C-alpha cells in the first residue's frame, strides 16, 4: 500500500527541490525567537552581533533586548533593521564582531564561508541550519577547512515559517541546530544538545 507521492519522503526531509509548494522567492523562512534565546544560554559571550539575514527581526530582536546586537540587515526590506545589504557582496571585506543568522538555505555554505572570511580571529559565526547540513561532499570540504567548534542540536523542534507566518506553519518536521564556528579554531567539533 502506497501513501503520499514520490516527493513525500524528500518533502519530509526538507529537500527544497521536492517541496509540495513553491519556496518563498528570497528563501525567507523566519526563525522562532526561541532559537536565539537558546543560543544566548549556551554562548553568552557573543557580542557586537551582526544579524545579516534579519528578515522581520525574529532573532535580531532577541539579541537587541539582550544588549548583544550591533547591526541587523537583509537583502530585502521587511520593515526591521538597519537597511538593505547583500551579505554576499564581494566588496564587503571585514566585520569586527560576531555574525549570527539563519541564512537563506540555498546560500548557507556561501554565508558561512563569507562570514569566516570577514571576521577577525577569535570571533564567532553562528548559523541556524538544518541538521542535514552536515551531509554532502562539498560541505565536508567546508567542515575540513573550517571545523565548527560546537554544534548545538535542538532536541525539540524549532519552527522556521515561510514568510514569517507562524500561524500557518506552527510546527516543523525538520531538525535544526546552531553551528558555531570560532575563527581560527582547528580542533575537533563538539556536538551538544539543547532544549
């Protein structure tokens, strides 16, 4: 007996090329603010945070209230932050602080690489990504070059909602984690569980 369709498994796993509905044009999937609260519990020393894909401010506002936010930008004006800025702009060459965001998933690897290129040694780069981000040959190369210091796996599901519409998307079938890099770190990656 067959249930679902040929895309059902891939959709459940969060494969964007098998989604049942169109993805949001700018890959805008807002993150439940709880994710930022959990990150600050385990990484309280974060400072001068640039939330470089801030959307409508769901994560950035938590960082602002904690006195940790320095800059919040996005490639599209969604009514929050310090203006429009393309984080992947080749002319962007440095940032003196930590970079924390849920990047557009289709550009996640580029966001990680760019962030690690522009921050000084000792600064942190924290990306909220699917646990599935751990797989693939190209990302294996990324992890070998830039090993994350810690990966905090969310043992309870945290919701990322299309266009920030949490009412229509109240739960998630996907598992997420905070991937935390410290520029210059070359040790083994530690995996921990949060919430």
